[in-house]
C-alpha cells in the first residue's frame, strides 16, 4: 500500500484489511485474511528500514483463491441443466437459478 507517509500507508493497508473482514461478516465468498506485523530484514539479517525506528510494518495474508473456492463450494462448471453466461458459477447461484 503506497502513501507519502508511514501513517498513510498503515491507514490504507488497514482499510483494505477491514473491507475483507466486513465482507466476511456478510458471509460473502471472500478471501480470509490474517493481520500481522512484519519485520523486514535483508539477506544479512539487518533491518531494511534503518532510516527510522519503525522496523515493523503492518501487513496481512490472504487466503489463496483455490482455498476460497473449495471453502465456499464454488464450482468450475454449473450443475447439469443450469444455464449460465460464464464458465463459472457458485452453488448459491445454481440453487438460486433453479428456483425459477
């Protein structure tokens, strides 16, 4: 996350993290995230950000897309008899379409 200051970078990164968290509260098929503090070191084990005292930066890890698909029961192909306009559909979409 870019920004002119460390504080701006932190706000932008945390904002993106919380968007994922809020979407997850609505039970939408989004990537699970895990917030963390990361210390960046170079190959010699020295701090990368040695020009200030803040050697830790906020970061978050996102769940791989294939894991999301498996966890959310997303399908690569629609069940037989379900017409879709794309190559992918979710079980929720297929069930919704079958109602009508």
